[in-house]
């Protein structure tokens, strides 16, 4: 047990976060995301929402300041999303990183391609659709 680290962060996830370098990406996949298909490294956090995982990860994770650090999947024409998803994420992120920019959205299959080259994919228990999020790691100055 470690002090000051959320108990929802598994030892495996902590190891991956520590191993990641500047520019590496972590995909937080919702419960519908095809993580096993696209991941080089697949981790699981079943039963945990992306918002609660952000609360645990963001205090430990420096965001990239040279490139867009937050990327979400764009909505396919005809589908609808809950606008509260992005608002919930940004509310949590801004608790720890007030200057973090809003996420950019990229096309669904471009997101899948990005996931294939990501350092790791973390599958979550998030049930809201289009709630996948990529975090790009920066440096600690």
C-alpha cells in the first residue's frame, strides 16, 4: 500500500504510467471500446468510470504542452452523445491541471488507429457512448 495514491490504480497501471515517456499516449476506453483488438498493452479497470480514473491519474500524469494532450472520438453522423461526458472530464481534469485545453475530437477510425500506436489501452467500466479519451504524456519540468 502506498500513501497518497488512489487505491483504484492497480500496480500494473502504476507501472505503465511510470514507464511512459514524453509523447506516449494512454487510451481510456469505454466499456464498448475494442481494446483487445487495438492495444499493444491492454490493462483493465472494470467497474471504474473514466471520470473516477481521471481523478486518480491526473495528479500523477504530466500533460504534453507541445502537442494536444487530450483527444476524444468524434461522433459518427446520426449518433448522439451526452455533452456531460466532456464536461465531467474537464471538470475533473481542471481540478488538477487548470490550464489543460479542451479535448480535440478525431474521426472514429482515426481514433482506432491512434489507439493501435498508443503506449497502452486501459479498458474501463464507463458506459456512456463516445466517452473514449486519449491522454498524451508530457514532461515534469
